[in-house]
C-alpha cells in the first residue's frame, strides 16, 4: 500500500532527530538575529543581588528617579549601562516566556482589539432584548 511503507524504527527516529536538530539550529539562529533587549541574570546569593540592585538604582525619590552612574567597568561604555533598568525578576514559573518577544505597540494593539471584541460580544449577549 502506497504511503504505508515499513521503515525500521531506528532509521525513522534517527531521521526525525536530525530534522528536529536542524529546526532547533534554525530557530536558535533566528533568535540571535532579533535580540529582545533584556537579560535575566542570576547570582549565588541575595547579598550580591542587593548590592547590584542598589548600585544600579542609586537614588529613587518619590517616584522621580535621580539616577547616578553605577560603578564603571571596562565594558560599561560599550554596553551603555546608564540606559539599563535593573529590578528583581518574578519567579521563572510566573513568566510567559513565549510572550517576551511581543513588543509594546503590538501588545497594546492586541490588548485593545481583544477587549473591544469582548465588550461588543458581552454587551449584546448580556443585554436584554427589550432594552435594545
């Protein structure tokens, strides 16, 4: 029967593994071409984390950020660390990793469209016919 050829399991899964590795390599290259503009950094203990956070957020006074310069290193200028915003990240289980690549404008546009559609749908489905 055409389309139902018998194939050895080892051969089939070896080809499947190769295909998945190629797909992975292509996706990895695609990710490197389009950086997200953010990084997640982990430290060994809370003390080091607090020092780094304090160093980057030198002075915050009543909602106004009076940024001082963090300690300089040999790479500070090339990395433009004065433009960084440093904060504690949420627990990795609470992050929607697939949504990180969605930029601000597109995210707000999607949010607006979804909410408008939901409003219209719910308005007409929950309003009694006598009022309309």
